[in-house]
C-alpha cells in the first residue's frame, strides 16, 4: 500500500492493450471498511504460571538492582554515586536509539527489550562485580598483579553474564527471534545496561571520589570530565561491540534447523566476544607495564576500529534483510490471493513503508495510519513465520500446529487492517485482485482485467477476493492458485 497513482506507465501500457473483461465481482463483506476501533494482534493470555515466572524474573532483577545500589553507595558515597549516575546515563539514550534504529522493520516487544537492558545493568554487573572482586583477592593472595583480573577473569564472566539474558530469551521465546538483527539488538541492549552501571563505578569512584578525596571537588569534577571523554565519547562502543559477537551467534542459531549450528554458533560468538574483550583489556595493561603508548594506539586503530566499522556495515546490511525477506517470501501469499503484488513491493523498504503510512493518513486519517502500521508489522511477522517454516525450524508437531495457528491469526489480522484503507481513495479505480490479475473498474464505467506489472512499485490499493485457506505448514512449497471454487464466477 502506498501512494496511489493508477495511471502509472507500467499499468497504463498494459491497460491500453487489454480488452474489457468479465464483470468485476463485488468485494467480499470482510473487506468493507470497519467503523470500530483499530484492530489489534491477538494477545496471549497471562496465565498463573506465566504470571509467577514474570513475577520471579522481576523480583530477581530488582534484588540485583538493590544489591548494586547498596554496594556502589557504600564504596563511593552518596555524592559520588549521584554524580556517577548522572554522567553514566547521558550516553544511554543515544546508544539505545542506535539499536532501536536497527529494529525498525519488526520491532521487538518492549518488555523483552527492557528485560535485556535490565539484565545487563543489574544481574550481569552484580555477578561480574562479585566474581571479579573474588578473583582479585585470590590473585593478591598468590602475589600476582591485580591487572590479571581484567585480562583473564573479567572478559569471561562479563561476556557470559551479559549474554545469559538474551540466551534465556532464545531458549524460552525463540519465536521472538527473527535472526541476527534481533541478536544484535538484544545483546547490544544488555551490553549498554552493563556499561552504564560500570561507568557509574569509573565516573563516580575513580573519577569524582578519588579526585575529591585528594585535592577537592574541583579536581574530582575535572577527573569526571576526563574519564567521560575517554571512556564514553571515545570508547563507549566497546561493550556493545564485544557482546555483538555473541548476538551474531545467537541470531544464526535462531534461524537454523541444524542442531549442531544451534549449539556451535552461540559458543563461537561467545568465545570471540571473550577474546576480543580480553584483548581490549590487555592493551592498557601492556601500555602501563612497558610505558609504550603506541601499543594502545596501534591496538585501537589496527584492531578495534576495523572490527567496529565491520560490525556497523553488517548491522546496516542486516537492517534491510527483513524488508528483502518480505519480497522473497510474501509472493507465496500473492499467488494464493491473500496479498496483491504492490503490497509486497510497498513492504520492501522503510521509505516505501513511510509512503504507505502517509497515503493511509490521507485516505483514512489517524485510524488508517494505525491500521497501516499494524498491517506492516503483521506482514513482516508473516514473512518471518513463512521463512521459518521453509527452513524447517519447527520439527515437533506441536510447533507446527502453533505455526499454522499463528499464520491464520496473522492473515486474519492483515485482512482486518486492510479494511481501514482499501477502497477509501476516490482517486484510485475500484479493483479486485484474484491471485493472478487485477479486475479494475474505471471512472467511465469500463471494467478490465489487468495483469500485474513485472515490477509493481506503484501500488494500486485494491480489494482482495474472498481469501483461500492459509498456505499451511504441511505445504511449504505450494505456490499454486487458490483452490477451485474459491473465487466468484467473474474471476475464473
């Protein structure tokens, strides 16, 4: 659905060469615009078991948060803690916005995004602080330098605990994972939460508290500014970059039916994150031990910068993956009569989706915009569901039944959303798509069957004929026409 220009060249050429056809059938009753509230996707009921699990998770994260506030407050003092909190929070909205920018095609549920951020901020930091302090004490007892904690212990425990929250989501909510993009978002938000709390320790403790205790508040403030510039402005991407390696592995595991890959990909990503983190911590340790500042410079420019830009390039490419997936997968539903070719084309990029929402606002107001957003989300979910079924992700009969039920729910939701804007534009010809061609009625009263253009980039908003049954999980390769008898007589 998008800007409606029915006289576009591709359509006009074909219309001019096509003689009038059979009478245009009436739109189905389900396609009539609804006067009620904007339809919504079906919501899963919150049973007592899910409620207990949710309450347990919230209480556990809250307990870890209380532990971290108490521990940091005791070690830093109230003033240093508050200064550290304010300074550490400043970059968080920017970093979170970057990861949400990646998640534009199929935004993940807010509750899971909050869970990952809170997990990294409180659970991961609580575990890492406890283990790191224990390891530092053991190294001191053995007469070894405390810097070994940052090189040998911190990368292991920090990357493992940061990834544990997204791993739990993958295990218990695998259907919420659409691929590597989701892995980057979930793991990235966990890392941002971890970095925020860790920065409180550095800015408030090593910055303000250390400087104020020695030379007064002015020196403490100067140290906060210096640490903020170096640790956040220059190297603020470090933790998200490390954990993104695990996110890639988890994303690969989420979209494969190979059990070996499901295990090996996350393990490989986690090990790579640990090694990258350890190398990063090793650079300042070697610089301090040798007095050679070039070690840090060469390591930063030769290792971290290329990896960072490589991950940014991968993220940008993956951002459009879900849009391209709709072009590859949803044509199955076009041939089955559930969607029209231009609707699939209008889903393939964020620019076209924005144009579709603008068109929906013009013809149906705010309700049309809300319906268009819901339509685009449901269509993207449908493409991911279809792709997963073709990949063989659901091997158990119960999973296949659930996939079939979700497919039906998504198709019904798409049909309901379309009713808010299809047929409301007086500038567009009345039309019906029957799964293979259009049947259009023009202002002069003529009726013509029109074949779909090879590249349907200028959508004509049309009504769909009565839809056939969903494609179904049992027929992943069926691209044929609707079952016989499913169309009115004028469509045969």
